């Protein structure tokens, strides 16, 4: 006689228990492989223990507690005291968790490592190695980190020609400090223009103080007064802000201002006052709710001109190329965490009495996500390394695909500009689709959004990372920027020289031939845009051009990575990307190019072999002999 049926209750019956997430540094074999490729042994050995410790902290109960606090205690504004009197400056109240996560990241060098001299030309790769660990556990503090890092790069370029007593030297030191640091933001978006900042309604009036501290004044004693209204201002709790405004010429210039200044209250006591900045209201966003974002009214904000007058857009480009690298590193960081969550769920879950982690279809979905993440991670770290080398010089020993760039600073800068816009757009956009797959891979529980339980919350990662496709240029804006840059003058010729040289080093005939053919076809499409009369038509296909270009460069990187040691999984991933056309959604690229090889010469592989490769890519092991069939046996 069978045992009597027993009903479940709220506390009894089956309750899923997932394994704790592993250290994001030690458990990520692809990340370790990339660091071994991009960093020399002596540099890598110096950061290994710090990365491991940082990774342990990233998934600790303490850090999850800070994230939960930041998620549940959202920022708000307090403008008046209990008696109804207005404060000298609007009080933006943020959570202890938000502040704690910022201090944790800054202390571990998520800004400073990109500018400290310790690691020479490799400093940017080292910085983003730490940001790769930090971002998924930052509760969107990666945003002010990116803006502070961008401001530091911009100011660093300015102070080279400035006397040592200029206040920008102190500004730079505070931006890159690990303690008592300043956080920076850039507030550019206005109601008329959005991404078209030339429509700015913010005005700068030259109005120097009669007396200053020293020759140039301190950071609070700039020569200009700025007034206007900024419509989308993130990191509203910053110390320093970069602002675009029009001077009397009607052209945009770039200015830097502290958000508060030292003054005296009614009793004559020194206090901190608002530097003409009033928070109109906080934005209510889909995600990044922990991050204060506001509409800001500027009224006689005292600021310093930074860079050449009337050259504001060109000056701020130094910042944008930096913040965009932070954007896409955040995207791959958060996607890695989402994948780890989905895989932990698969390990714990059974369905039709079979373990989900070896279900052939589920395994194939996870394998496709792993392939995508691997290609995007290669593109992210190559672009980041190039930014570091352009700023700090190329080291003597480099992989072959850097050869053309190392010989020509002009070519390196040209390629960097194309890759920062391309990498930011493609990685951030594609990641948002991949997050949905991770969420769906967990069924209904993946759709849950428990703010105080961040460890397994894929929804949190998705809604926060979605902003990266909008911030610092939407996909369309960046596609337009990429196409216009590559079709300008002889830029395409120089870019093509680097691409063809890099493809030439690939030893796998099928990979090399496929990539060469794709570039030849893509180059022809771009060349049409060199004629201004045809540029509009080429821009109409800007997205497809940019996504195909990103797929192509990622394919080159994956192929060259695989041939370093002929690692079997790395080789299979490169074949799936290049020969099977995996990596980007077909509608975003030119399908006739990325699927050309698979259509003409499809790879022949048995279903069992393919599923075993899926298992190797996802789990790093062969498919077990008792693996799931994925269906109930027919009776």
C-alpha cells in the first residue's frame, strides 16, 4: 500500500535551496584567461590576492546588506527645517548602503587604479578588472564611479600645461584619491536637445571675483557664472560637476564647478552653501533608483572654464570615451552575475524528475549566453586596454593585433574612437536582451524583484543595467557617430589597415577567410558613405554596420585568443562565433554577412556532440552519462 498523500503548507513541503554564489574572480575562468592575456605576469601577480579578496567581499553578507539597504532606502530631498525655514542648500538624503558601497569601491581603486602610476600602461586594464568585480555589487554606484573616472582623465589632460598652483591640480588629486575623495558628475542633458547638446539653454557669463586666493583662485572661485536648467542629472549627490554652457559667442564651452561653496550664515558663522544649484525634483526611473537623478536649476553657479573656450564638445569627448568603457564593463559584469544566478538555479532545480542543468535545450540556451558573454568580454577588455595605451604609451611586448596601433599613435586614437562608441552601444544593447534570457531561465522566480534580497535578483541587474543603452548616447546616436567617424576623410583606410593586419595573424584558415570576406563586404558598405551625397543612406543602415563591426572584431579577438594555446573550449567558442554566426541578434547586424559561412559551408556535428560542447562551455566538464533527456519517456 502506498504512503498516504501529505499536503504542503507555507513552511513544509518542497522549498528550493540554491547553492551560494561563488567568488566572481576565482569562479570566472574566462575572466582569468583574459587577464592572463592582457597583463604580464608580474602585474597580474601583484593584483591576484587583492582581486580574490575583493571578489569575496562582493558576494558577502555585508555587501548584500548594503545593496539591500540602498534598494529599500531610496534618496529623497529635504529643503526646509522643522520651523519651515529653507536650508542654505537642498539636502539630498541618500542611504547608508549607497554611501557604504561607494566607499568600498573607491577604497579598492575602482577610480584610482586607472590613474595611479603603479601599473604603467596597464593601469586601465587593472582598473576595469576591479570594476568588473565591483559593478554587479555596486547598486548602480558604478555610475558615479564612471563619471568621476571620466572627469579625472579630462582634468589629467588639462593639468599637463597648467602651473602647479592652479586649482585643477588639487581637483585631480581629489578625484583619484581613495579616501576623502570627490565624486564628479556631468550634467549635459536639457529639455530642447537630449543628445543634441548644441541646443543648450544654459548661459555662462564672464564675471571674475575682485579678489581671489592666489593667482587662479581656488576651486570655488571660478571666473564664470552659469545659469540654466539641466533636465537629467545623475549622481546629484556629487561634489564636483562638469557643465556645458554657451558663452557670449553662442558656442558651447565646458566648465567645472563645486556643488557647494564656503559662505557665512546669518550669524556670521562659516558654513557650506549651495553654489547656485537647486534641485527641482528627483526623477522616478525604471531602474537605478538607488542613484539620485534630478532636474537641476542653475542660478549664477560659479565655475571655472576647463579646456579651450567655445570648444566644449571637443573637450568633453575625453570624458565620454572613458565613461563609455565603464558602461560596457558594467554591462558584462552584471550579465556575468545574472548568468551565475541562472546557473546556480539550474544546478538546484529538477523538472520531470531530471536535473535542469543537463537538459539539452536549457544547456544550449546557457551555452549561447556564455558564448555571447565571452565575445563581449574580449571586446570590452581590448577597448579598455587600447584606452590605457593611448593615454600612457604602448608597452614593448604585445599580442600581434596591436602591431599597427603601437606603430602609429594616430591610428590608435582613430581605432579607439570607433571602438568606444561601438563597444558601448553593442555590448550594452545586447546585454539587455541576454538579461531577459537569464530571467526566463529561472521561470517565475526569475521575474521576482525583492529589493532586500539582492543575491539572486536578476531583475535588479536587468533594470539597473538597462540604463546603459540610453546614458552617454543611445544605440542610434552611437551608430551614427561610428559611421560618420569611419567615413570621414581617410579614416576608413587607416581602420582597414589595422583590421586586415589583425586578420592576417589568424592561423585557422576557416576563421581567417570568413572574417576577411566579412570585412571586405562591410568596408564596401562604409566606403559608399565617404561621398556626402550617399552618407544619409549609409547612416540609415548604421545599426547593422556597427553591430556587424562589433561581431567582426570580437571574432578576431576570440580567434587570436584560441590560437594562443589551442584550448579546446576557446577554439569551439571562436568557431561558433565566426563560422556559425553566433554573438549578436541577426536583425541588428547584416545576416547575409555574419551567417555567410554557416549558410555556404555549415559545420557538421551530431546532436550528442553539440550538447557535449554546450556542457563544456557552460560547466567546464563533459556531459555526464546519466544526463537529462529533457522529455518524459513515451509509454
